[in-house]
C-alpha cells in the first residue's frame, strides 16, 4: 500500500512538473483602429531563432485563439486573413500559466463591394422580389485572371474585394433578364474609384470610407432589366449636331456600351429607333430621325462588329412624344430635349443553342478584337491573304496528281470487287469456303496492305487542357474535340499550321498519328491548312511551336483567327 501511494505521488508530481513547463497562450485579433474582432484568422507559430514551424490555430468569431507552448521561449507568430495584410508578431512566453497577446491587423488598401440584386421596377407601384440563382463572375483585367465565379448563387447578395491598381469586370447573368456588366476602376489611370453600369454606389453604414479614400465598404443595389419581346430601353447621351445625323464623340462612347449589350445578350434582335421633338416640319423630322438611326446602326455594325442581321434602324420623327410638348404647346429646351432620344426595342429573342461563354473567354475575344480595330492585327475582310510560307504547286503538276489519284482509285476499286466476289462465294458455298480459306490469296491487295505501314508516332509534348474551374490555374491551350473538326467554330486566338497542301490530304497522313487535335481550314485560294492547338497569346503559340513542333515540322508557323476567320498578323 505504501509503494502504491509513493507511485501516485510521483506521477502527480511529474504531471505538475510537466504542466509547469508550458503556458496557455490566449490571443485576440482585431482590425487596426479597434474596428472589431476578426474571425477565421489563420495563426501559424514558428521558433524565433531558426524559423521552425511549431503549431497552428484559427480565431473564432470573438477574435480569440489559444495555443499551448513551452514557457520562457521566443516565437514568431504570423497571422493571415483574406483582404488583410499579413501580420508578424514576435513574442516570448511567460513563466506564468497564461500568456496574453493582442494582435491588430491592417486591412489591405482597396474596397469591399457589397451588391444586392433586384429587378428594375418599370412601375413604381409594382412590388419586386430580389434576384437569386444568378451566375456571378468577376474578372481582374489588370492581372488577367478570374477572381470569383458563383454559379446559381442562392442569395441576392454577394461581396467582392477590389484592390488598388486594378480594373475589374463584374458580370451577372440570370434567365429572363438582360445580362448586367459592370466595370470598376480602383486607382487606375487617375481614377481613385470609378464605376460604370452600376447606378448609385454609397459607403456602407457600419464601415465607412477612410479619410484618404484608400479603403472602405461600398454598397450598391444593382437593378437588372427584365427581358421580353417589345421591351424598350432608352439610350442616354446619344447626341447629334443640330439638324445633322453625324454622331458625336459622346454618342460613339454610348454606342460602344450598346455593342457590349448585344454581345453579352446574343439571343436578342433589336430595333434602334431615333426620335425628334416637334420643332421643324414633320416630314423633315422623320427623314432626319431615319438618317440618325441609320448612322448609329452603321457605326455599330461596321465599326463595332455587331451582326447586321440582329439590328435594324427606324426613324420615328416626332410621332412618339413622351411628354406634353406636342405641336402648339410651349415647352422649355429641356422639355423638348426629353423627346430627342434614341431607344432600343427588343424585337425577338431566340436561343441558337450556342454554349454560354465564360466572362474570361469573352474578355479575351474583346481584347483580340480591340487589337484588330486599333491596327495591332491587320484584318482581312473579304479575301484571305495567300500563305507565302508555302510555294504553290503548278497547274500541270496538280492535273498530274489528280490523274494519278484517279488511276489508283480505279485499281483499288477493282481489287475490292475481287474480294467481294470471293466473299459472296464463301458465304454461298460452305464447301468452297473451307477450300478458299486455305488456298485463296489476293496478291495485289495483300501487297498493298503489307506496304502501308502506319507512320511512326512521334513523341510530342501535349499541354494540359484548359481548366474550367475558377480555382484551377488557367491554361492558354486547349485541345479540340475531334481531328475532323473544321473552322466552323467562332474561335479567336492562335493556332500552329503543321502542314500546308493545295489538295486535301488522306486520313492516314502521319500528322493524325502525331497530333490528336488536327483542325482543317480551307483558305480563299482553296489551299488547306492543317493546324494544331488553341492559344490565347501569340507569344505562347510561337514558343510552343519552337519548343515542340518545329524540330519535326520545320515549316510550321503560327496563324491568328478572329471569330473563326483567319487574319494576318505582323
């Protein structure tokens, strides 16, 4: 009994000794300036002398985290939380049972953008519900990367962190509504904080902007336009010189926004209607409004590449006055100005079955198109330029190839007929079948088959396919679904021509063994390009060509496409 008691005392003493060697670290993490405790801050602890990882913890909703560490030791504690600057705290545990820490964290310069989605009320008496189930995408144009993708978002609210020095595009898509595109510029090109397409933006009540306008919370109620046939949308700032149909600079900028609406909503066909006030004669006003509408549509289709089949122009003159300013009524210039307007009317909605593009893909195509418009890439409108990289085959040589091909085709057909005749005999006469199986040979066919050895498959590096998830790294390259695909898709970007021919090549050409994604493109001169790969940047295509293609195909070169059309590149 005495031995047992001694053992218990020894164990108890040892526990006390071990406990005395450790201390409980209690820490509170809060936003700098005592602006509230911070939840879900990741805390990592390292030894102070040699940076060896020790342990980790996470703060709760009260900003509290706890750790158990040896007493009288020096440590480095690193705190991390999204939209806050990483914070390093050096500390030494005390010889007491508890050690207390207070850690302020400074928010990164930028803005939290809180959005609530709702339908636009076309009548003040109509009660509307908030919009849920939307597809929400945010793209950083400065860094060229996706920031946020929320599919079928369950609530009408979402939040984004905008960082300084960046231009963001926010797109919201919901069935039954016009696509909503918003642009945010944060300390870009002299713009401290600028929004386009949002409406009213105001500081948050509980988290106002700082005095230096370097950070804060911004609230916005984003209204989305219900989409239906017959809906009319008024375009602001479509101005013309008095009595003329010439577009002003401001009008062109506004029409660019309309072009984006048309591209963002490929299912709609519209009418662009121009209206005048009642001053002047009625016939003259109608003619003038018709010219103005045609001028706007011409700019959209010729300069901004809106499909001409999707938009028509109509001049209404003074036939649709919005207010009291009818003939004989005295009105101010401002009141008359309400009637000088341009409107879009949705004529038809149809889904052509084209898969929905991601915002990232749309922005890439727009950037590519901008390069064309600004002269960075020369556009070919009506006729493809000749591929100077390959010399044309002379006409006589072409005729000779055709003749030889026809002869070979006839010989093969004869051999096939022979085999078919034998197969008929085999099927009809079982007795002959056994004999034929042991004695029949088709020398010519056998010789042809034995000589047709498949091309040796060359070892080629195949990059990963494009990642669709916003959490995965973006790849500029994706393989095509089939080697028999044609250039009927609306691809914009760069491909590598590995083979050029004045005539279609046969299906047993070795390029089909080497590449799994061969695309065939027929030029205006009836030449055939056999291409591989899809690249977003010219530099990436050229690098891949040099590193992985040219060794085996020295004549390979890079070509550019804009919406399925081959174009010249410098």
